[in-house]
């Protein structure tokens, strides 16, 4: 998944800390958005992403950053 996202310019949105580690080790692309929530529904994740849409868009557009943690 990492290589696919890198090749096609995708941002990875994940709850898995392994992608955070890959981001620290490899830099970007791809960019990584790590959602730091315990068990939660897909609807809750969607709500988080919608609530912070402007912040996410700014993160994705900024070429100098590679990682964003959200709680």
C-alpha cells in the first residue's frame, strides 16, 4: 500500500501506527494522516475527517510536511 500511494500521489489515512513509523523513516511521499482513536466506527472517522476538512486540505497541499496526527 505504501508503494502504491507513493506511485500514484495518494495520502494514507490510517489508525495503524506502522504507517506513522514508515513516514518517519522514509519521509514523503506518501503523506500520512494517523487517526489516534481507539475502537470507533467508520461513521466516527468520517465525522473527524469532515470536521477538519480545511486542516486536512492545507496539510495535503503543503509540500514541506509529511505526517499529521489527529485525535
